[in-house]
């Protein structure tokens, strides 16, 4: 698969995840902090193609388990980004 196509798909998935993160609310301070940190990481990856996507992938993998029960759509978006990162070789 063409690397540019993979990058375009990754960007699309990151934008979807950013939107989902922005629309997710939580009263739990730990969850709110995790949401904020992930959103910052996603926005950094969108703004800087040389950003450390390997660490973003690791944080997303950790977060999927945290969000699966209460925010299944958000967990699925994270899984989609993880898949795109894997396809892109990161």
C-alpha cells in the first residue's frame, strides 16, 4: 500500500479520534486527565508528522482497556488509530 495513502488514512482516523475525545465527558479526574493527555498527543501527531507516534500508539493501547466499558465508541476509535499506525509501520 502506498505510504501517502496510509498517512492520509492515519490523519483521517486521528481527526476522528480528536473529535471523539473532545466530545467525551467524565467526572472522574483520572479519566479526564487521560482524555486531555490523549487529545494533546493526537493533536501533536496531527500538527507534526515527525511526532513520536510509537509512544502515541502505546498510550492508545493502554487507554483502550480503560475506555472499553464506559466509552465503547471512543475505544473503537482508538483501536482504529492503532490499526492505522500498524499499517503505516509504527
